[in-house]
């Protein structure tokens, strides 16, 4: 399942605003009704008015609008699976999402710069398999190794430091997880690409890089940030502070990055310009041994927007045929309803 034009899905953010506006309008109406006198008496003077039907119609309209937005995004379902043979390498991208990556010493921030770099990587991969590991004080696989580049770019959109509760930077854990995430295929080049500011808070990272090297895996490090240091935004207009109230400063640790790359028989690249860093990395990866890579690919997709459109149309039809006023039988019941009876539906 995929969306051909996923940008339209951002329109779904207007739906909560519609509900807020609806609640505000109901509040204004109820306030005006209270000015006329007793609420129950006012309601009995308007037997045609239904309390729940307008909200039911509104919910139908909002649901139909949501489906129309999904329809515009063109949902598609893969219908034909093909096994393709490609000549490439396997690469695991390890992305640092610790709080220090929120620093804005590179525009727009270290993390956003890193995400743009990964997207550029994905655009340049053609016959290779890629995977994505995110790490901070812990590490987990965001995307298992695959040749599905569309999914890789979609997963990038949801990456945020909040994905990992345990803060810190444990690069060794990320390397170990990535090392165990490759396929069992033999005679193929494997690379671990670490994107970080090098502020490693745990030990064992050099040993982990050397262990990866023993298994024929090269470790590349892309350093993001400035060596001069900068504060970390706290998301509330200020900056993060330590236990004694001092502003926390973070700087790119190039020495750590270089040591990791050297231990892993890789290369360290400073990301000061995304395109230049990408070109340097591509040149290094091109030197690695390529082998035949088997990939399962959905080669044909069927449009599913018709099905979504039919459901939206049915909802709109129901909204039209359901009137806001009560039906005659319900009006008669409300007129003769004894005092203290349960509220009407």
C-alpha cells in the first residue's frame, strides 16, 4: 500500500480545526439561547429542533472530506510482485536523534540537515539495499534492510528525538545493531553509515567499529555540526540547561568521529555542504564490492481512489437525506413526553 501524491495528506490537519470551529459555534448558539430564558422551556417551544442530528450531519461531512483528501493522495495497492536481480551493496544508515542533534549551528538544525542528507542518499541509491537505524541512549531499527526506497523516504518523515525515551548517545549500540541487521548473503560489500555530532556518552564504540571491520563491514562517519559549540533548543523558545541552571552547549566531536571511521576502515566526512558530503560518500561506496542482490519489488500498482470515492459519495448522500429537524413521529413524542422522562435521542 502506498500513496502516489502523499503531500495531499497534510490537508488532514484542517479537520481538527473544523471541529474546534464547530464547538465554538455551538457554544455561541447555546449562549444566545440562554438569554431567552429557561433552557428546557425554550427547547419545548422548538419541537422541530433535533439536538443530535446536526452533529451527526457534521460528522458525516468531515468524514467525507477526510476520504476526499485521501482520494486526492491516490492510494495504490501493489498487485504484481517481481523478484529483481541487481548488482549493488548493502548499507545500514545509523542516524543520531539525541537532543544535541536539535542544535541549530547548521541550518535548519543538525537533525533536519541529517534527514535531508539521508533523503539525498536514498535518491542516489539505485541497485543497493538500505536500512535505517536510529539511536540516542538506545538504538532500534526504524527500517529493516530493503530495496524499497519509497518506504525509506516515508519513514524519514516520522523521525524525531521523542522516538527514543532514553537520551544520550550510544554509538556502539547502534553499530552492533546495524552489524546484526545485514542479510546473510556472501561476497557483497557492506557499509555502516553513521550520521552524528560525535558526542558519544558511552564506551565501547571503537571496539564496536573494529568488530564490524572483522566481519568485512566498513564504518563511515558523517559529522554534523560546528566544532565551536552551540546551545540546544528546548522547544519552548529557550535552551536546555543542566542541573545547576547553566545552558548546555554541544559541539561536533570530530576526533571521536575520525577515530570511529579509522577503527572501522571507513572514512570521516564533515557535512558542511550536503551535496559535497554526498559526492564524497558516493565515491567511497563506489569502491566497495558489488554483488547480485535479490530484491522483491512491487512492479505494478492499482489505483484504489475509486473505492475511497464511493464511500465518500455514500456519506454525502446520507448527509443530504438526513434532515436537521426531527421526523413527524419524533416531534409528536416530544410534545407528549411526560416531565422527567429520559432525554430524546
